[in-house]
C-alpha cells in the first residue's frame, strides 16, 4: 500500500532577469517508499550530497549543520563556478539571491484528525539551509517535524530509532516544553530559552542592495508596499481587516508569478518602519509579537502549509525595520483565502490583487496555470 506521505528535496532560488522580471525557480527531487522512513533516509542522503557540493565550491568541507548554515548564507562566492546539476537540471546561480535547499514532507492522503486541516499536496519543511527564511526559522522547522511524527504514529509506520525529545521554547509560550520529533542534523542547543533578540532578529545584509533597488523602482506586478501588518491608521488599533489586505496580496502572488511584499513602506515608497505595529505589542517583545501576528495571519486567512512558499525576514533599512515577505508562486495548485462566508480567489494583475468571483473564470485560469 502506498504511504500516506512522501519526501522531496526542494531547491529554490530567485533571479533578477535583464528585463527586471523577478524569476522564482523551484525544482524538486521526489522520494517515496511504502515505509516512508526509507524515503526519508534517502532524501537526507541526497540533500547532504548537495550540501557537500555547495561547500566544495567555496573551498569548504562539511563539519556540522550549524557551521554549514553560516558558510552557505550565500551558496557561491563571486568568481567561482556557479553551475550545479540538481535533479537532472543544470542550474546557474549567477545573479541569484535568496537561495535555499530543504527537505519537505508532502501529504498524499490527509488525515482528518490532525489539528491542521491538510490538503493533498501540502508540504511542510523539516530541514534546510539558505536565506529564503523558511529554512532558518526554528519555529517553522518544529511545526513541520511535529506534523511529520504525528503522521508516522497515526499511520503506525516504523521510524526506527530516530525519535528524540527536545526542549524547545516556542514563540507563544512562557517557558520551554518537551517536544517529540524525528532526528535531523539541526542543532537544538540553546533553543530551550527565548531565541529571538536584538542580536539575531535581523537578516544578514547579503541581499540588502537588491532589496533597496526593488524599493527605489517602486511597485509593480511583483513588488508591493504596505505600511503595516495590522495597525489601522483610522482607528489607531490593530485590525483584522488590515491583516486581510496583507493575506490577499500574498494569495495573489501565490496564484501568479510570485513577488516581494514590503511591510513598513507606504504606497509612495517611503520607509516608515514597523513602529505602528510594534506599538500594539503591550509589553511583549516587539519582534516576537510581530512574528506571532504574521503567523496567525497566515493560519487564519490561508494555511500554515503555504509557509513552504511564503517566508518573512526583517531588515534594517535607513535605520528603520522593514519586514520583507518573499512569496514563491504556488507550483502545484491554486490557493484560496478564507473569506467571511466563502473561499475567495485572488490573482496579481499589474499593481493589484484582483478578486476573481466568476467560477468559470477561476476554472479557466487554474487550467491554464496548473
């Protein structure tokens, strides 16, 4: 009998083309087995081979996962051969930013009893390296790993001796808790205490010049500016309607050609920062508060499964905080918003998130797209 889920190793990269078009590239290598633990082992083996290849191009060798993360914040150094073969495809990393490689568990037969309503084809990150955001967020990794273990135990699959218990401090709890997962090379040392602080909240500046260039060129079909995540300038309070606007933009990018959403920049391209959102934190660490609100927005309007294509990173630009949401286009299926009454479908057209209501138009678009 075919297993309930399988694994893929995904390579994701972002390239700025000569036409100023942003190209979001996603390739994957699939691994499946009736006993999925063997597919998992094979996926990690192949993943490690790719990591070793990336490191060798930089004159480095693999020591630990933690060190490899530091070495591969940029996959290739300037002046080195940037071509590599991935899953039978020759990939050139020249002029790319935001590269990442990761292992995902992909749900083939959703189980109804899980706390998250899975859909066929939903994928969840369990391990990865790169600066796209999703591979460097321990909370996202924990979400994927606990999801994975639940499926093993629910389906009574053998997971050999990979099960371990870690002490992890989640964003929204007051103390660390014991969590059971299947082992990966990730080092969980010191994650039993708050790990978001002023020293590690900001992303490295490797992509900063490219991001500043996007801002200076203004909004287009792949670039959008929003002043806040939830602060409503009319009511001076947090509002679900503001989050809904953010979610619609993300949904529209997912269903089109992907894009960057800059939160903390107004429609004129002026950087105002995130102080309005931070002002609502009410004594909570402002960075933790913002991250939690972003996660809750995704879960409420979309689904945590979209995190395989949606990531957010905080940058300091002109002395102000700007949250940059990277949205890779959905490769396998359309994405819908959870509206007040029904599911809603949005597509990015020119400078707007267009709400498509007509069923025939939605079907035609989906057939042509997927």
